[in-house]
C-alpha cells in the first residue's frame, strides 16, 4: 500500500508586506508522527507569498522522505487550497510562479483546508523563525525528527543544541536494563503528583497561571503518605518541585520526612489551560465546544490563552535535561503534576505524545524512572498508589 505523508504548512508576514517566514511539517499519515520540521525567514514578503513558500518547502521535504508517497497538504489558507485545486484563478504573478514551482514537484497533491486551530504546529514554526530574526539570530530550521534523513542546519537560539541532543539520543543503541552491566549509576527520579485540591476533587482544570489552589485536607493526608513512602524507599538526595502552591506544600512534607533540600523548577509546572482554568470539562464543552474539539484532536492545539501539550512537552523536557545535569547519579524526588509526569513517562519509554491520553495518575501516586548517562532510561514503576491504601485517592485533573 502506498504510504501517505501529510504536509502542514503556514506562512506569515509582520506588516503584510513585511518581515516574513514560512513553516512546514511533514507527518506520517498513518501514525501522525512528525518526520520533518522546516522554517525559514524570506525577507520582505506578503502573507500569501510566505504561505506558498511553506507549501513548496513542505512538499519538497515530503518527497525527500518518500518520493513515491501519496501527499496531502493540509492548509488554513483557503486561497491556496482553492488555487492549487484548480477552482480559483491565480491572478498575482508572484503567486502564479510559486504555484507553478509546486506543480513541477508533483501534480497529484491533495489539498485540504483546515481551521487555523488545527494548523498551530506550522504556525508555531513561523513565529519561532520570526521571533528569532527579531532578536538578530541566524534563522534556518531544518529538523529531521523521525524521517531517517540527516539533519541540516538548525540555528534558532538554543534549538540547535537541543535538536542535536535529540538526534544523538535517537542514534544510541537501546539496552536491556537489568541485563546490561555497563550503564553506570543512573539518576533515579521518584515523580510524585501533588495532593488533592478543591479543584482536583471537583475535576476542574487547574493549570499554570490559574487560581493556584492549596492542598485540601485530603490532599494533606495524601502528601503525608507520599512522604512516608519516599522515606521508606531510602529517601532522596534532593527534591525538585514545581513552583505552584500545591506542589510546594507536598514537597515540604517530603522534605520533612527525608531531610532533603527543595529546589524550585518552573519547567515542571502544570500545563497552562488558559481561559479554561477553574472550569469543569462539562462547562468547557458547553462554552468552548469548537476549541475543545480541536484541543482533543491535536496535541499541537492550545486552549484559548493556554499552552498546547506539544509546547508543554518541550518545556518539561528542557527541565528534565537540566535536572539530569544538576543531579546526575542522585536520587531525586520530583514533585509535579499530572501532565509533566505523563510527559516524562512518555519520553522515558519513547511513546508518542498522544500516549498521555491513555494514562491516569492519582494524587500523590508515585512514578519511578531511571535515567542513564548514555541516554538510556527505564520505567521502574508507574502511578503506584499502594501507600495510599488508607487514604482516599481523590482522582481529578
């Protein structure tokens, strides 16, 4: 069966015309996995020119991945979809030249219009390039995430080194932890979710930038149980906690039980749910039905005024790497939230980002992950809650 590759492309101009850039993503059509990310500033141009440049770059890179693949371009530009599908005339000379360049690559591309909320990944790349250019940084992004193709230049702030580390990690051979004898001493992270709050007991969205509720009386009991469990497992050398009140209150119990110091790490704070914070799922479904549907359909879509799961993963992964640098070879209690713990679990086992939809974590449950210096990792326990047997778990967001 012919492979399907999906191209998501966008472009933008700050001024129209003004400083412009394009962004494009190539995904595997079956799994949704990102294979290539590209973006580049193109000088002074209009929005339409930048968007066409994004389509051109996306299709070029899709053909590099698999020249025989069936390609679908998903765009939020109604103009390009209609023009490239042959239903609208192309009167602008510059756009006509770009359309011809695209058709020279392939004439059998399927063009599909999607709402802007479903094209945020490409839009994010456009703004990443434009923001970097405004800071005077060299801008060309070419990230070959899972295509099997070698990376080209990627120089946007710290992105080069982060992407290089991802490539190095992907190239490392996997080892069977427990059988291998040359892995060295790992950094052992004991990831504890905070105790229950009034919001979590009422199943309300509770993210960064929201009301920042304190532990409920039940949450205090759960935190005490978690602290006793971590101490009983041999304690920890350090505690790294999210700056939100509920995590700090939980971390304080662990510190009292273990004697370990607390470091505050903003990078492991809960995902921001923006305007949805404080509302139940049913209330969000009633007030923001379109936005909620888009959010559930794509990890690249953010709630209004909030943060997408893809953006949160990048933030959490940066914090994880920093933690491993600062606490290499130590035992560390990481007191965080539902989303960051799910994301670190997914990173550990190399699961797709969508796997977070299939995980559940009770308040003050414990997840244990070993991170080895050569990039290997091992999940020793997930969402353990036996230490809460005498305490109500209080499941919630």
